[in-house]
C-alpha cells in the first residue's frame, strides 16, 4: 500500500509524458491514488489519451478553463465518477508567445488578460468545485515558478500571472482551511517541458541553473511528483498557503556567481 491508497485525485494540465503534471500523476499512481485527468484541447488529445490508457486511467476529460460551464461540467462528471475528491492539481498556464520575450513594457492588454485568466484565475473556480467534493478535507496544489518573486529574463507576462496565482493560493488556503482543505503552490526549477519550450532562451537558463544552484543539479518531474505526494498525504497535513520551492536551492541565492567564477 502507498501513502495515498484510497485517495482520489483530479489533475488538470497534462500535455505529454514530459510535462510536470504527468510527473505528478506518476507519483500519485505509484503511491496508490486513483487519478482522473483533464486536458486543454483537441490538439493534446492524441498525446494524453495514450498516456492515460497505458497508466490505466479511465477518467479523461477535455476542459477549456476559460469557460465556467466547462469547469463545472468537468467537476460534475468527476463527482459522478468518483463520488468525492481528495486531491486537485492545477498545472495550467498559457500566455501568447508575443508576450514572452522582448521588452516587458510591450506586453499587450489582451495578452495580459489571457495569461491571468488561464494561468491564475482558473484556480479559483476549480478550487470552488473541488471543495464541494472534499467533505473530508483535501489537498489542492498549483504549479508556479520563481519568476513570480524575482525578475527572470523574458518571462514577462507569465511572471505576473504566477505572482497572482501564488497570492490566490494564499487566499484560498485561508478561505478553505476551516474545511480541512490545504492549498499550496509548487515552484520547481527549470524543467524541459512543452510549456518551457515557449520561453525564449530556456535552454540556456536550464544549463545555467544546474551550474549555480547549491545542489548543482537539474530538477526532474519525479522530484516534483515526490513533493506533490508529500503535500497530498497526511505527512503534509499542517502545511498550507505555502510556495514550496523544488529548485535545488536556487531561490536562496543573492548572487548567482559560482565559487569558480569568483576565482577567475
């Protein structure tokens, strides 16, 4: 038996087998959880359905998170399928490509609204519907990034969206805490994913991070999945409203020069 045996999870945002959300799914399954999936659109269907079939997941629903009706319908189906939920994972983010990279001052109004709506606001209705299916409490997690706290090159409008997401996590933690529902954010370091490929200069960021982080290593989907298991389980029952960094310690650095750099 795993630490999540008997628990049920609904995960939004699986794109392919390299996505962070899929790393979390694999960890939840490994620890005995029953998992349902929701993906963003028809383009991703051909990637997600085979993964679900291979893993033995029989609840897979498409959901446009900009639609309150589709979010409500997805949770209604989850309720009919599972009866209740214990875990919700929000791994949904999008910004128009033209608003990533370039100068921050050129971020468009339309791009700003899109990024905030999909990447941040969507957690609120998801949490509302999930809470109705969590009579015994539960764990809600959202995926964020360090650019929410400090300026990271070319992250631009997505950084603003992630900052909003982290604040939403804190407010939901306070709102839902009396129901025994914990809400936290996971903040991984750079990982090769489909979403990361849309950030200009990502490969350089990935290589640089490995050189300067205190642990001198790259974060993996498995690393994130293991922390998600902790937060989903009774081990994390007193942890809520937190942004948990899974970045090899990068976030503690004030100057990212290495000892080797200083010796040159």
